C-alpha cells in the first residue's frame, strides 16, 4: 500500500506525465478523492494537456495542493530550437538526468508532421545514420516519449490541426517496446491525447520478433520497416542488425501481417550513390516486396560529416523508382526536410548545436 499522510510527503516524487489510470489512482491515494476525480485528472492531463495540479479546477483545492507536493509535473527543458529554411524546426530537450534528445516539427503546405524519439541514442549501428554513431545511452520512459508532444504542441502550430506522427527520431522503437506501447495507449486513447493510430507510424530497423509481437498489440498503429538493401550481404553491411534478423526473417513477419489484412506497411529505402541504388538493387527490392502488402518510400541519403556515403543522383533515383513501378510495386520518392539543420532522416545526433547546449 502506498504511504499516506506525512509519510507520503516524504516519499520520492512521482513523474506525473506518463501515468495511466491505475497510476493516477495510486498517486492520488490518501488524498480523499473519488474515482470520478481520478478520471477528471486523467482528462486534465491528456485531453486538456494541463499538468499543473493547481489548475485542475474541478478537483478539491486541498487535494490539488497535496498532489502538487508529491508529483513532478514539469516538462523537459528546451535547450535548443533550430529553424530550417524550409520551415522545419528541430528541438533539443534536456531530460531530468541531463541526457538530451531531439524531436522535429515538419510543415508541408497544410500538412503537419512531428518526428519523435524513443531512445537517447541507438544501439543498431546503421552505417548511414548519425544517431547510430552515438550508441545507446538509455530508453525513454513513457512520460519522456509523451513530453515531446507537449513541447511540440506548445512551441508550434500543430495543436490547431490534426497532425501526423512518425517514430523515426532517435532510437529503435522495438528495442523499447514496453515503454512505447504504454505511451501509445495514452496517445491513442479518445479520452486521452486522442491522436488517431491512422496518423501514427512506428518505424523499425528490423527486430523481427519484437515487430511480430508489437503487431498484435491493440495500440499498434501504422508500421514502417527500414529496408535499405534486399540482399543479406548488402543489408548486413549497412545495417548490422540484419546479421541477427535476416531478410528471410523479416519477410516471414511481413507475410504474416499481410495475411491478417493489415493496411500497407511502408518499406523505407535510403538511396546511397553507388552502394544500393543500381537497377539490380531495385529488382532485388521488387523481389522482396512481391506478394506483400507494402509500398516503398525512396529517400535520398542525407549527407553529414562522419558518414561515408553520397546521395544517389536524380537519374539513378528515377531509374530505381521506374524498375519498382514496372514490377507492380508502388514506389514514391520522399523529399527530405530540414537538411540545413541536421533534422532529416538519419541526421539526429545532437550535433551542430550552440556550444554548451548539449551535454
């Protein structure tokens, strides 16, 4: 049983953001509140995005004060805010232990997308990705995942519209699946943050077992697989995780998902000049995708200091797309955003911030 009275006040403070309904009930123990108060607190936190207990006007004032004394309700400190020439903005957030993480706001005409992180750093070691060079520092908690949305909504115009979410920031979401699912449950709950799962995409480098398990979760939204090579030798060279989960393993999982009539899964393919962008590479991708309910997003490699590749030419990109389309595979070319502030795909690594900002 949780401590009550003066003992409760001496207990370590609980992080408010990230608590689900049972967690809120536990945090309220001994405050003299009824279950309907717990439901109202949940709505204040997630539906109304209000984390200050003293602002919960339909909760008794004395209980609010006690609640404020036993929880931590603040958000990460925004220690960096960079704006790209194309309107993209990248935020650097300092977490409670001093670690920092990045998230991105991407406007495109009337459309708004946010790119959020699931870990500080990443252990996958993909050779075309700056985040992979950081190594893994730690997982983000459910509250830290959600805090990115609170910051982005307060700093940009996304709160005024229905926006899209991509878990394509720092980290491998399937390596932090429990915390990801806890955050998604609060994000997708109509009485919570009420973001439709059809507007959320979770990307993975290919942890086959975790992906298959995640696909069974009631909170699983749209899925995306970072492919980047359709021969094991090539993909292992680019993405070391392929040595553990081969293309055959991934195709088996995708086949299982296809049989369950899921909507199309995106195959993300970063085109690197002279590495994975030949017509034979395209035919390999078509062979991998054939019979699966997938679409292919072609992404030009985003160059950055320390990465040993170059983008494909426009001619090679067009030829690659044409091969896929001729073979009946839907393929589109995705335009990178935020290149001038290292906010594009594969560039999030806390680099090029003002000196002293990033620990």
